[in-house]
C-alpha cells in the first residue's frame, strides 16, 4: 500500500480526500501545517506527498524546496484555480505535478498513480541505455547520468528527457511532448513544459544559456541534438 503524506490546513477537505484515497488503496497521513508536515516528511517513509501551497504557518513553496533538496519523493502541489504563477513556481522548485483547487478526487487518484508509476524503476533484461557522449539516459533504471554522476531529475522531467532522447534530431512540439509523457492534451497557455525543460537544461547542459543538447526550435518546440560531446 502506497503511503501518502497530505499537508493541508483544510481539515474538512483533508478528511474527505483521505477517505477517498483510502478506498483506492492509499494509506494517507494528514498534517495541518508546514511545521508538522516537515517533521512528518523528514521522519517518515513516504511514497508521495500532497502539498497545499497556502499553509497557515508558512509557504508550501518553501516546504517543497526544502523537501526536494534532500529527497526525490514525488510531490504533487495543490494550487488555487487560475493561479498559473503558483504552478510555474512549484514546478521550478521541483514539484512533479500540480492540481488546481477545487479538484475531482478521481483526477487526484489518477495523477497520484501517474507520478508513482513514473518514479519507480522498471529495470528488465534488455532495457536500453541511451548514450550521447558524456550523457547517459537509462530507461530501465529511470536515471540520467552526466559524466557518471546521477542527475536529480523529477519523474516527470526524466520522462521529458527520455521522450526527446528517444527521438534525436526530431522537433517535438509542447503538445506532442505532453501526449507522449502523460497521454494528455496541453491546456492553452500552459507553460509547464518550458519550465521543466529549463530545469533539465540546468542539469544536462554545460551552459544552460547556450544549450547544445536540448535545442529550441523557435515557434515549433524542442529537439534533442543527435551529436553531442
């Protein structure tokens, strides 16, 4: 059973969501504020963390940043509907996904299962390791390495990198990337792909301002360079 830490000060919502998740095979532990949420995150073993952006004693973004600095546990942010800035900031801080309030509990279950699935290695005999000079993308272990050092990518960021690396030299639009990675349509004006690509570049490029591995095709999308050093 997957253990989920749910940090939200809305006691009524937390209770309702926890009951619903329990019916779908999750073990949920609720915390009402950033202080107790951080303590639980550090002292427990969690398969995923649901984190509200607005907490009574702190900023959910700060908690997300702190958690990501020391753990790769999947984090799903709950944001106010229409607050695109919240979503972008959360992704920049390392969140794997976000869900605007109010949300459909069925969608929450689907997104939780998706981030959990993406976060788990699926190594098997014959799993491929893509090699591009100093960069390796291991599909089975779900890990990217540069000069042999593992890169701190979230599950969603790894999926984006893998989607591009499996199609070197081919321009992929934001819409195509979203369909490949999540089998979803990209919402109008959704810039989350750009945020994730920026974070991936910060890890795989020698100079993210002048990328040589993940290139931008202006007005069209992104492509993975076929030849790399």
